[in-house]
C-alpha cells in the first residue's frame, strides 16, 4: 500500500456509504471504505467515519466495533447509525422512536464555535432518514445541534462527533461543509490525492512489487483493463504481456483495432488469440440466452488458461494483473462487519489451482471516473476512456437466438454504422450505452422493385446513471431516419430497422 494519510469510512451498510468516500476524495483527500476496521494498521489513519446503516444498534447481531476505537485518539464522525453506535457504546441509550423521521428537516445550531460547524449558518436544511433516536445521551457527550423534533448533532471533548442526519447527500445544504470541517479542521488532512501523484506513486510501487518478474494481463479493450495495461506498461515495459482473446463476438474490426492501437501507441506486448471458430462451434444450435452466456464464459476461461499456462511455462510469469476497481473491491467484502471475509477477486474466472499467480491490481483504490481520469492523464483518448460498456459475452447475446458467423457479420456492420453516426453527430457521449441487436425474424421488403426477405435490426440507446434503471434515449427523428436508411442500404441481410423504446425496468438494457 501507498504511504498516504487517509480517512477510513467504516461501512455499516448504508446506501450512501460510497457517497461519503466519493465526497472526501473529491476534496483531494485519500479515503478508504472498509467493512471491518483494522486495529493493526493505524499508522496512516487520521480520521474515522462510521456510516449509516439499516440495522438498529440495540439489536443482538447489529454490526458494531470494538470500544477501544474511542481510545485511539483518532477523530471520529458517526453518521446516523454511526451516531447511534457512538451513543450505544458510550453508555447512552438508543431506542425506536414513535415516528420515523424521513426527509427534509431544519438544523438549528447550538454550539456555533464547534469546529465541525464552522461556516454553517444557524439554520439550514438537512436530510434525515431514521427510525431510532437517542433517548439518553452518551457519557461525556453534549448536543451541539438539533431539529424541532430530534437531537441532530453531538460531540465530546475528545474529537468524537455524531450527526443524526446525512451530510453526504446533496439535500443537506451544508453537509459538504461539515464533512470538510471534519477532515480539514479536525483530522488535519492535507490535500494530496490528485491523479498525477497517483500515477507516479503507482508506477514506483509497481516497479518495487514486480522487480524483474513477468506480469500477464487479460486485455478486453474495456476501460478498466486498458487503463491497467497502459499504467503497468509505463512502469515495467515489456515485462508485461497482455493476452487479448478474440472471441469472434467482438464489435466490427474491434480485435484489429485494439491490437493495432495499443501496439502502435503504447508499444504494448500483446498476444492476440484468434478463437472465433472455437466459440462459434460451441454455440452451434444453442439459442437459449443463459446457455449461451455460460458457454461463452466457460470457453473464455479455457482459452485464457491455455494461454496463461503457455506463458507461465515459458516465461516465469509471476503476476496476474487485473483491472479490478474500487466498487469491485467493496462488493467482494463481507456484509457482516464482524466476520472479516475479504474474498479476493479470484483469477479471471478461476484459473486452475496449481497455476498460482500473485495478483497485481493497480486500480483497486479507484472509482470508475477516477480510472477514466488516470487514462486521460496518461494520454489515452476520449474514445477509449469514455467508451460505452460492452457485455462480456459480446455479440453472442446481441444476435438473438442461434449465433452464426453470417449473423455476427451482419450485426457488426449494422452496429458500426449506428455507433459511427452517433459519434459523427456528437451524440455518442450524450447517451450511456448504444448498440444494435439482430432479431431472428425475417420480414418482407422491396428494393429496386425486387422483393426481399431479410432480418430485422433493433437499435437501442439508453440513458442511465448507474445502469440499474434506464430510459430510452430521445434521439432526434432525423438522426434515427439517417441511421435506418444507412443500415438498410449498406448492410445486406437487413431490410428493416426498429428503435427500441423500452425502459429498464421492465425491460433490460441488453435483449438477452
Ligand atoms: N437504522 C437506523 C435507524 O433507523 C439508522 C438509519 C441510518 O443510518 N440511516 O435509525
């Protein structure tokens, strides 16, 4: 790990925990989020935040923390559940309230000079979301702010603070200010988490870790693995070998483009595996989406394993690099704060036991937008760092029903036209994900007085923030018309184009 002072957010399961970490990083202070606090690694910790959470502190299996956290002399800020936990662990009392308090409330400050409340007006709007409340103050604590109906903020003389509301959400008007006060006035944090520092430090760290050993990385062409590859390459040059599997189910000319791009711009050492025929023969006769996904996933692992053992055998490869990012890390931690099961992201879908690699995951501290910034900073173009996501099974699930070479080719051509036009008209970056799906339906058309009987292409474009819900993009009619004409005229095999106007839910983004 880098030696950098940090704020640690202990996640008690709140839906806003990640937002707390984001807010702090936006303030250029390094921040980590954990489900279990590590009392053995305190050296760089300058502040601790207890997040909110769905549980109630007085319940038997409620997540908690060892009381000795209050004896470390490190400033603590508890948010909602966090405030309740501070109270519970310090001889105060928390009970279910008669009425739950949810939504906007007005914060009234009682202790104007408190360092947590500097530059916060005497009255401001905040966001509440709780069922429980303090019924007895914790020992040594006092109320520093309130609302009409509840205790809103507490503090003791030992730099421990609690907020009943959520300062991290934008509805809390001066919430950001209070977080800033905590990390700068109270924890004395310094602004040093900037992307250029990150890149330099990582490069140094990768060199130290890897030494003269060899590293292998599965390059998919997606943002995370591409940025990881370029960063590691900057650090150790051709000690890194990237394996790029062409499944035959990639976008139009994608395999060549990825290969040539990284070869000529970053001089990456890439082994390209042409496995298209293998994938297609395994998919023959299969039309059920889940079955297709499984086959593609399994085949991918097999191809990757074969390459890994070839490389490992011949070249003394000791590390497997992955583009794991921070949300992946958080996801793989256990939800019970007590059990400490950090499932390491095991090798790209299960390499054989005997083939042990050490993992190298240089982006594991970063959120997606930070990964993009790193890419940009290293000179990677917009077209790569801001690409739309592409599903693992690729066009295998965008050719609806059985996948054949002919259908993949038709789809690739149509998709290329759509994406190209989006880029030409400056629409690509205004939508979240756009693609074409080839339907297993043939319909009648007429071209040059001749009857045609060909496939239907469905174009889809969605707008979304988190891909959990999405709405269809309201692309201009003239644009859709142009794309439709172009596809029908240029792609032989398609004589009809439809635009998908379904939202998620009830539909999904991909069709299969
Ligand atoms: N579950 C606790 C309550 O209902 C804490 C809620 C929270 O952290 N948002 O009061």
